[in-house]
């Protein structure tokens, strides 16, 4: 099993508890270097916008239901998502 830097995850706590959603699902595509964050399941976005900093904000009926972060590993203050419970399937 891969090791996880627990301190880095704990340091995220203030940010995560202040997200205005009760649930958060995430997945990271290492090959594409894209981080997907979903605030609703199922997430059926009917609109989206690409910001100037390469973030796609996804909407369903005007409500934000997720964000897609392009070039995720290149972001300042990055946390290395490698092997954080990801399966190789």
C-alpha cells in the first residue's frame, strides 16, 4: 500500500469544511493531469464555463455541481495525489 502524507490532508481540513456542500467526490486522471471535484452525485451538468486559470466550473440548473482543474499537479501549493486510494483498473 502507498504511503499518504496525513499532515498534508489535515492541512486541507479548514478549506474542506468551508466548502458550501455536504458531500465531495474527487478523482484524479494522472495521464491527463486533471482533478475532478463533484459536489453532487449524479452530477448532470447542463452548462459550464472555463476560467482564465484553466478551471472548468460545471453547473446544473444554475447551481455549481463540480469543478474540473486542468494541469492539477502544476498548481502552486500542490498536494501530490499519487496513489491516494486509486485503483489501477
